[in-house]
C-alpha cells in the first residue's frame, strides 16, 4: 500500500481522489440495462429466461425458476451442524438488533383543535437481491430478510443467480432460517426488471433492496419510481484509524477484509505513527500474496489502497468525514472520542477487539450500508426501509376557524387561488350557517 504523508502535494490529491470515488456507470452499461428492462417489461418471462441463458449460462423454465421449499429445508439439514448454529446465532442477533427499531403509530390533538397522526404499516411485498459472482453472501440474505420480517412484510422474495444457489447450499439454508416466502433462481438486471414490472412467473413488488454489480445497481436506478429501492450500492470500503498501540498484522488483515471483495474496493489507513504505517504496508503485501484472491487484492490495493500518515491523529475524524465511508474501524486506545467526532460513516467499529467482520456477520447491526460517500446522507438498511408512513389530519370547526385565515394568506402568497378558495369558502359558509347570537340587552317586562 502506498504511504502518503500529510503536508505533501500527494496527500491532498489522493484524499480528494478517494473522496470522489463514486463509481460512474458507463454509457454502455446504462444503455444495455435500458434495453434489458424494456425487453423484460414487454416480453416478461421469455426475456428473463433468454438473458439468464445468455449471461449466466442457466436454462430456466417456469418450473425450475423457484427453488422448492423442500430444497431449502434439505440444505439446512445438510450443512455442517456448526455452520448451521452460526447461521442461527447470526439470525437471532440480527433480529434482536432490529426489534429495537420497531415503530408505533401515533396520534395527538393540539390546542387549536386539530387531530394529527402518523401510521406505520409494512410494505406488501419486497425483493431481496443477493449477489453471486466473486463470492456468495448468506449473510446478506439474513441482513435483508430479517428487518423485512420484523417490519411485518407479508411476501419476502429472494432473487439470486442460479449458479450461486446451486453451488452453495448455505444460501438456501440461510433462506430457510430467515423464513422467506420464495427463492428465485435469477439475477442480474433482468431480475430487477422482473420484480419491478412483474411477469407471469415473477410477482411485482413494492421495493427492491440489496447490493449487486454495476448492472444491478443501474437497473435499480432505472426502475426507481415504479418501485422503491434502498440505495445504489457501490464497492466495499473501509477506513481504519490507528494509533501507535495498534497491532500491524491485525490492521493489515482488517484492510484486506474489504479489499478482497472486488477490484474497486477502497481500503484506507489513517495513523500518526510512521513506523506502524511501514509495518502495515509490508504485512498487507505479504498476506495478500498468500491469498487465493490475490489478483483481486492486487488491483484493489493499487487503485484504492492508501496509508495516510497524519501530523496529529486528532485530525482523523475530519478526514474520515470527507470520505464518508461504509465502514470505519477505530483501532485506538480511546475510541469513544473519535467515534463521537465522526459524523459521516455507515458503521463505526470501536476498539481493537472489534474488526469490521463482526458487523458483516454476527454483531446484529446491518451490513447493508451506504457506499461511495453516501454516508453523508444515507443510513444502514433497517426496519424503516420496509415500512410505509401515512399522515392523518382531522380539523375541527374550531381548528378551521383558528388556522383557516393563515392558510388563505399563505395560498394567496404562493399564487394558488383554488387552494385559498377551498378554505375561504368553508370559512364563509360556516359563518352563514352559524346561529345568531342572543342579545345581551335587558329583557322586556
């Protein structure tokens, strides 16, 4: 990993490059996805099956599209018992964490006589996209399905490339543990289109969530509006803030844990200790060369792996906020003050005993996080992503009399006479219908 010292010209140049690292979707990807989606909307199943055969080498039929429920149960029973217990432990912890996010509808009356409320209700149906490709992700299946379950979503569908499902029974076992409605053996942009528009064999949903490659991300972007999406997920990212007490080997492993995802992953270390920086750089290279994912690591670290040596580590939170990364590890003796100072991060891991991987699998917090600097405004996937919010408003006659004139004035100021008229006509009408007031004069004898 390249080491860059604060105060050099390269420091600001490299930091700015990483801060603007959003992966731009090429025109070729955009136009290809547009064609796929249009074809799926027009031809339905036939288009989905054609693209799956062309891109994934899998021949689908309506009968083979859905994984039988019995196969999920069979996979669960087939996997190693220790691994099965690990899946169940992860599921239990993820459920416990997301149970804390439950919402309750509310209603109140104000002094003017208006009744106001907000109702939370679950979406009817969602698609959870679980990627295949360079790795398989049963953890992502749990992370996306369990918040939907907690929210109360009735129909929870999983879409994942058939080759990934066929080669890894752990994915099917995770689907069984999560209790999803159905698992579909389809991936790519065609899967996104199918669940957005609906086909004869694939139901339309309210929302599509979960990470994927550039084609999946672009497909989600293009169908947004017809369905909801969680976010446009990009390559994985980690920023480690480490002081002189950090272990260089552990730090090297932590940086590699994200670099191994794909060639565009970002791995950054901020430290004020030049000796630690040199040690980490050496260990990263040595460990990466031993990895079966060496080619991925090599490209990732060359492009987006950097070690920044700061004059003072207290400046690190400001630099972290500029990057607004997916994951931040605070490998420092006193992590709490740093955590408090950092504003923009998907997830923060405090202390030397909390490598980022605990969040990926078993801590309970969600690992579907904002990437590409989106932590400046985005949040982790959670129960709220699977809820509708509906406002309720009820004005009493008293409230309309008290607040109506202000509504009329505001509507007139905006140049919207019908808005003003819809309230003014009621105010005038109520005055006409009001019974005459009794005279307060002396009664005649």
